[in-house]
C-alpha cells in the first residue's frame, strides 16, 4: 500500500466519525421537546376581545354569533351599512379619530351616482332610507354598543386594526343596518413590536371599552351554568335517594319463610352473592342475610 493511500485513510475515518457525530446531534435535537412559545399580541387580543360573526340569508345580513360587547367612548367613528361594499377606515392617533377622506369621498360619489340612476334602474325612495341605502354614512355616538368582527395586528406598520359592527338590538336601531367600520389604532413608529398586550388594550379602551352589559352577560352565563350544575346535582341526589328508598321498600316487603324452595328465595331476594354447597345442605349468602337450606327447603335464616 502506498504512503499516499495510507495518509488518506485516517482522514477518511475522521470525516466519517465527524459526519456520524453531526448526524447524531441533529437527530437528538429533532427529538428534544420544543420550548413553549409565548402567545403573540394577536392571540392575546383575540382572547380579550371575542369577535362576533355576521351571516346573511334571504332577509339580509344579521348577527349569528355574539362577541365581546364594546361601548364607544369617543365620537367621530364614521360607518356605513354592513351591506355596503366599502369598509370606511377611521384612524385613532394621538387621542383623535380621523375618518379617511378617500372613503368619505367614495361614499359620496356612489351616493351621487345612485341618485342620478334613480328611476332608471330602481324605484326612487319617497324618503331617505338609511337601512337600504348602502352609501348612507353613520357617525357612531358615545355610548353606542358595537362588536369586533376582526382584529389584525401589523407590527411593521405599528397598527392594530379592529373591524367593528353595531349592535342594533342594543342601540334600539330599527330597521337594523349593522353599520360597520375599520378602526385603525396607529402607534408611534417602532413601539408596537415592544408593546405589551395591556398597553395596547389601554389604548383601545380609550375608544372602545368593554361594556358592563358584556360583563353582566358573562356573569349571567356563569351563574346559569352553576344553576344547571346545581340542578343536575340535586336531580342526581334525588334519584339516588329515590333508588335507595325503593330498595329499602323492596327489602321490607320481601320475606323468607321456613320451607321455601331455592327458586322461591331467589325470586324474592335475587341471586345470592355467595353460595355454599354441602351436599343436602346449601347456604345462600346475601349482603345482610344468610339463608340455610336442607334438601332444597329453608331451615334457617340469619
């Protein structure tokens, strides 16, 4: 074997060993349990504000699943009926709410265009109809109740966008319009990525606070669940008591007399827990009773 070939062999062996070690480390790392990741800001906000769900049928749009009820704390949020294809954007920054001029202009143009076509493509309304007019803007008042339908966190833009829809039953709005809006919370540049969920919730609370009605509803649901649990517990207790009483009554009405046969005792007492067979002598052992038979007839009861 040449010297050159011998000099190459140790290197190959070392390379193979190194490769095996690296492969083992990778395999070991893949089997190690992953560290639990802290919930993201998006997940924390979703847990704090349960979103509502909207649906539609032949009668139009309606709320199909309630969420966390919120109360408007600042005026200036501009909305449109839920049937509108436009979602107006309202930005909250430095304590002020500003509606998007572009969205307002688009709604105005659509309204003007619709009025020009009135009588050509559809019947002209005799009076303003905010429920059916998709371009009828609405300013949310302080105290109005709304639901969040979507929450979107964008740390790169320092924005938290909450899509809201009015709770028309709470606001006594008839006919319902379910006015909607995108409320954009604009934070200072570079601060949202480092902000805690509590800080963001405090900012949101300046415009939309969790309504006392929502808290009362949650407490009512919890109380209802407790009442149901208590009722179930009471029913189970009553059933158990009734069963015990029935068993006691059955035991009281059961009687064993001298001379009864094996079958007659089993018909009265049921199957024994234990039997002892001593030829002509047999013993039936029950929970609180022992019956002795001789030649198939009761001769003793203890």
